[in-house]
C-alpha cells in the first residue's frame, strides 16, 4: 500500500461558526456536529477568528480510492503508530483516509510505516 506525504504544515482548529472558513483554499477538512465545528487546514490558511488551535501537524494520505468494503486499513496504520508511541488525528474523505501526526513525530512515523512494508511517496 502506498502513502503520500502532504507537503505542508497543518493546524487543527475549533471555530464558533463557518463564516471565517475560506472555501476557496485547496486543502481543508470541516467537521460539524451538534457540539462543535472543527477545521483542519494549512497553517498559513488558519482563520483569524477562532476558539482554539493546535499547530504543528504533518500528514499523509493513503493513495488510491478505498472501497467502503475494505476493512481495517486505518486500524492497521494507527496500530503500528500506537505501538511506536505516535498519536494520530485521522480524517477521511469519500475516497481515502488521511492521518496527521505531530511534526516532531512525522519522520519517525514515516520510518516505522516504511519498515512495516508501506511505500512512502513524496
């Protein structure tokens, strides 16, 4: 399985409303529930008005389109990282999964995943 590095720094944010989100940007995730509104975006694109932010994330995506019938892909990746004391923040799109780790753990994460047989694409 191939993993592709995301080439920019990311930030996880908590917002009070969606007005500040610039939907013209090329990379962001929005999560909204009855309890909160979260945004993951490039650090350079963080809105000026927000409730909280957590900088210092790097990420990678699982390459290709993952069929919904596939089971355990995210579980296996997160298990390998957990065994190596690397916490994650995972988000998914219709096609695939993205895993974010803190910047200071990113190179270690790539090394342990490569050692486990994953191909890392830059």
